[in-house]
């Protein structure tokens, strides 16, 4: 098996864990408050990931620490909006709505460079908006608070991705990623101390939720993603990310007994189509780049 195939399979495993995260959040919210869950999740992940990469952390530059703090604040917003959102909507809907990050990233990029989006991105947005309408507008022409927060999560995560791409230039990306977990957990703990009554899990179900979120969905997910992306392409990674909401819906039906209606399935399918259509833009770019690189190598060998 090639390194790329192994990396792609590893990324599928990561998306399985992230699909499970919505189930774990639902389980945790039965006995723990939102900021408390975020603090426990991020700090546990920071300790585990920090144990793997402690040598890098000891060599961290001041700029890396500062950039990690900025990314940590953004990550705190991402986790806060999704945790509160999951508490007010179904885990399956949350998974599909958060996956709109893949649509928001190219849209925000087009706004930054002041350029109209390409045809695949425009069609992807149209499909996604249609799917959102079918998935969320039930009984009235309004989106409930939980769905709105999950859409906000996708937007915040898109900003986080763009900031990460900007701030990791010239920095150790792994150190940046580990430290941001620590800062996000620290900020969440501060908010929990101010607005909640923080505590450790008191039931077996809440322990499973926190350990699942902290170990598998955050620490293992982060480490595997960092390793896998060294051996696979961004396009493959983006396409594999489209499987996360599918796993989220599957696990919500299996473990939370959520009802996934035909209407829900139709809306979810259209959202996935929109995400895949939007990725055609980057797929085309990568193909052109690959052809160019092969021609360049052939020209160099002939010289």
C-alpha cells in the first residue's frame, strides 16, 4: 500500500472520529455545561498532543506563541458555537451544516482578493443553500437557533483555516496547532469559571464523552491529520472531509436514535453535492499544476 493510500485511509479514520464528536457532545451536554466541555476537551487534547511534541514546544518562538493565541481564540469560537448549536439541534443536522466550511473558505478567499468566485464555487454555493433550506426550514420560513449556530461554526472555522494558512508561514505548524489547543482550553476554562460551575465528569456517559472528544476527536485527530497531510494532496483531503457529516448522521441514528427523514436525506445529499462541486475548482487546478510539473521535469531531463 502506498504512503498516499495510507494517508487517505488515515484521513477517513479522522473523519470517523469527527463524525462521532457530535454524538459525544450530545452525551456530554446531558450532565456538563458547554464551556466546561470545551475546556476539558481542549486541555486534555493539549496534554496528550503536547506529550508527543514536547521537544517542539520547548523550542517555540515568541511569534509562534502569539500566533497560537490568536488561533486559540478563533478555535474557542468554533468549539463554542458548535457545542451550543448541537445542544439545540440534531447531531445529524449539525454535521451537515458545519461541513459548509468547505464552501465558506473559497468564498472568503474570493472576498479577500476581490475576485468573483469561479463557476464550480458558485454552483456549489447554490446547491448548498438549497440543501440548507430543505434541511432546516421545517414548518416555518425560519432557521432555529441551533442550526444558525452550526452555520456560524462553519463560518468561524473557515476564518480559522484562512488565518492558519496565513500565520503558519515561517512557523512550526505542529507547535502552532498544539499550543492553540492549550489556549482554547484556557479561554474556555476562564469562561466556565465566570458563567458556569465547572466540574469533572460525574457519570460514566460524561466520562466517555470527554475522553472521546479529548483523545480521539481532538488529540488523535490532530496528530493523524498532521501526519497524513504530509503524504496526500489538499484536494484528496478536502474530498475526504466531505465524509464527516455522513458519519455524523450515521452515528446519530445508531447511538442517539435520531430520526433521519427522507426530507433530511434529500437536503443532506444536496449539501454534499454542493461541497463536491465546489471542490472541482481545486481539482482542476491541481490537475493543471500536475501537468505543468511533469512537463517541466521532462524538459529538465532533456537538457
